[in-house]
């Protein structure tokens, strides 16, 4: 900068600022032009029936007799994994994302207030992070550690809330999102606590502490969310987040089986399956979310269309080969039945789960084969109710079902700042 006059420097600053603003405006315009398909309508269902279907799914999770959303006083609420009798950052942040997408501000605010009051660490090495599991009866944390996907959803839903409702209606959503992000960047290993994202590999960690920082969960890979952070976080780490989005897309190429499309619940950063002391690697409950995450990234950004379209075809073809009404919910990556079956709550059994039926259907947003509409009809006909043996999971099955109906009806969107 030596030799430049103050006037020249000021001009350069103005030009840089102008270019940044123009780039952001270009992105905003692009977001507004995204076509969010209503694939139910394409499949022949009427708008009134689609709206009713989505409303019923929301009612089941948040209001009905088997709801998993519970209020605490007049100002707070939590989402409970009822079969495990706890509140988890997974479900809490999912509830907030549902609420901001469907314009349920009161629900959003109540869940956030509870999260901040009882689950977010206000001091110490974990400051800004959240305890992943809490007993909603005693309000005591079952585990102080974080599950990295919860923070990802908290941050993104708060940024969307800032765009949708502004920051002057009682909660400064942007400030709360930035608090988590700013805290994340301060984690340097002190107290064995790290960044949510492994900064060497540019991938989300399984947990941001101890050994869990050194491997990952494919269902935590949300390149679309990183792209949102690039646009709206404004914390100076935009280039890093952009690189994380690209790395996540490449990672999924390696994590998903070349024939079946299946991925392990946990993997190394190179996509190699990661077994733990509590279970061997396989496609299980966490893995169900991967097709839904890929469908979201395909719809929102479309930066990896060729691979994603091939993935969706392989994944759906594999499930179809196991029977549209009978495919089970846990597999080895080659499609065989695993010796170890991970139990859900007290139940250890393979089943044709509505959660997987739901997320598998979102791949039809990506699969160009018209035959994939059979997955759309399957989720349309699915019912969130007890299975024949009495097992019932209104929490995970319910949330996967609701999310999937939102995606398939075009109701899960990038939320841009609202015009004043």
C-alpha cells in the first residue's frame, strides 16, 4: 500500500465494497429464481390434498396425541426423543428448521429459548456449544458434549430466522447464530474441545472433542448449509465454508458404495467405514438422512448434478430390488444383511421403516428416471402409526417423514432476507 494516497485507498475500499454487495445481490437474485419442485403435484396429487398431507404431518409431530413437542411454561418448549426419554440437539434444531420453513415463529422462539437456557454452555471450554442430550424432567444434561450436526442446524435455522423475521422481535437471531460460529472458531483444543469442523480436513467432525474430532458422520455433511453460511454468516470465514461445501460433495462420492449407493453411519475423512466399540460400520439410522441431504443440495445449488443423479438412481434401484414394500432399514454397504442389528430404544429388529421410506423418496427429486415416482407414491401412502408389532417412533420417523414431505412439496427452501 506504500505510496498510495488516502483518496486512492478510499476509492479501492469503495470498489471492493461495491463488488461484494453486487455479488451478494447476484446470489440473492439466483436464490429467488430457484425452482422448488412440488413432485407430489407432478405425480398427480391435488394441491388441497398435498397441503392437507403436510399439515397432518406437522400436526402429528408438534400437536397431536403422539406429539414430540412439549411446552415448558409460556415461553419455552422442547422436542423429545420420546423412546429414549430425552431432548436432543438433533431434534431441537430440526424443530427450529421446520418452524422457520413453515413460518411458525412462536414454536421457533420457544425451542430456541429452551435450547439456550438448558443446553447451551455459557462458560468454560465448551462455551457456545450445546449438550447433545438432556433429561427434560430434571433439566439436567445427560451428556455435556456436542453432536456436531445439532450446531449446524442451529446456526442455519437462526440465519434463516434472521432473514425471515428480522432481529428486533425479541430475539436477535443473527447475533445468536454468530455467537455459535464465533465460539466455534475459538476452540483450539483447549480442554480437548475443537472446532465443529475438522480444520485440517475441512469436514464436519462426529463430535468436536477428543477422538471424535478425527472422524465423521456422512449424514452430517450438509454442503448446502455451508453455502448458506457463505452468503449470510458474514464472519470472515466465507472462503473456508465454500471449500467445506466442495469437500463435502467430494467426500460423499467416496462414502457412498459404487453399486448400492449405501453409506456407513460413521466414516473416516476419506469415506472409509468407521466401526466403533459399540457397533460395526453399516448403513443404519443416521445414514437414512444422506439421500435427503443430497436432494437438498441438488435443489438449492446444483453444483454436483451429474454424480448426484447417478447416486439417486443407484440408491433407489437398490432399494427397489429389495421390494418396494419390504426393503429393510439396515444393510451392509454391499446390500447384504448385517450380523449386528442396532436397536431403536428397547427394540432390536429390522423393519420397513417410514423414516427411510420418507428420505428415500426425496431422491426422486434428483433421479431423472420417471420410474422413481413409485417412491413418491410410497411416501404418500405411508402412515406415521405403530407397526404391527407395536413399535412406534413418532420422533425420528416423524421428523424424517415431515422433512421429506416438505422437500417433496417444495416447502423446504433457502430463506432470503424479506423485503421491507
